[in-house]
């Protein structure tokens, strides 16, 4: 079977989980910064969404990476 190999490399999975938990909050933060001057309320909502996504992503993906 595939899983019987002794030299399995999971760096791709780790990179995917890191990008999944850090990518969208960074993108939301950049979009919020770009919109901050003209649309303050929308930018604040994007900052809050990015923070919540980061908190949940670090909790779920962080627990997967820790085990």
C-alpha cells in the first residue's frame, strides 16, 4: 500500500494548512487597507472578518498541525 512507505513527506500538507489559515486574513487586511480612506465602515468590517477568520483558522488548523 501507499501508506506503508517509511519516507513519507508531509511538507505539502503543512504548507497548505499554513496558507489556509493565514492567506485569507492577510488578503482581507490588504483589501481593508485599500478601502479604508473611502469606505471606512466596509474596511472595519473587513478587518473584523479577517480577525475572526484568523482566530478560527489558528484554532482549527493549529490543532491539526499540533497533533
